[in-house]
C-alpha cells in the first residue's frame, strides 16, 4: 500500500484547510518544495499535491511548484483546477506523474473518456463526498450525484485510479470513514486511494488490513497528521510496506 504525503498549496505556501474550508487555514511552511524534500528524505516515492488556488479559481496556479517538486525525484500526483485538456497537458509537461480530475468528472463523461484514451494511467478522478454525495469546485458546491454512482461511471470508462475523500473527515484527525471507504472499494474495480481523517498510526494499520481483503486499495493520503506530529512518515511507510516493497 502506498503512503501519499500531502502538500496543499495556497498563495505559494504549504497549508491545510479543515474540511476544505478556506477560512480554516493553517500555514505549515512558506516553501512547499522544502516540505517535499523532507518527505523524500523519509523514504516517500509519491507526494500528493493540491493546488488550492487552482481548485477555487478553476485553473491551476502553482504548476511551477509542481515542476520543482518533480525535479526532486518524487512522483507527483497533482490536482486542483484541472478542468481542460490544456491544463492537464501543462501539468503533465511540468512533471506530474498523475493528474487528478475532480469537478469536470461530474459534468460529462466524454471529457474523461478523451483523457483516458490519450493519457491512460496518468489520469485519476477525485471523488470528494459529503454525506455520500459529490462535492465540487473546491468542495464549495454539493451536488445531487452519489459518490458511488460517479465512481461506477468512471470505472466503466476505464479510469485506473479513484481518489475518494470523505470531506467531513478531512483534517479532523478522528480516523477515516472506514464504512464509506469499504463501500467504494467494493463498488469498483479501479484502484482506490483513501483520503480524509488519518490521525494516528492505527488508522493506517486498519487500512492495511482492509487492503488484504480488497486488492484494489492502492493507498492512503496523509496530511495534517504528519504536520501536527501525530504520525511519522517513515513509520507509516514501514507499516504500509513491512518488507520494504516498492510500489
């Protein structure tokens, strides 16, 4: 199982937003690339980067930082404001190994089908759920679309990776919504990355156990717990891959 340490960028800084709310921002570093370098030193191979400015504006604002992080030798999974093919192409050209489409996935399947045909496994879809329904545009708007319904549609299009975030859990450090994550894993064949709520080592242990019964559990995104010192990245990497296996 892959541990994806998270870097959320807003106005050039590394921040975290509780439950995605812009007014609940905590700044952890003025230099996201330095944070990424620390993740690499701890043994991470992937980093999950979110352009919060892009998510709210609808177009990426921090692609330069993506390039800087990719140059460190990390695989960058990048999302935030990717609502056109041109934006996707720019993010990949800057060094992103995988890009995450959120809002546009709810607006029509043709766009996603085109991206999958062109870029294959480099395309992931982010499904952000609030009380079971999809939230879009930086989690500002809640839709009437069921998260599981959207996941099944994306799975049918051949999307290889889904990132399922439980918005209510995000940044709360109270544990993931395990029931919702299990339902997502059982609903699709695609790889699923769990996001939201990890607050302690035991949460990752439980996800590892979940993954033994569900082979499509790809990994987990960990953010605030790392920045608050609740967990240690090197330890989580060992928990997720006890024999030092590469993903």
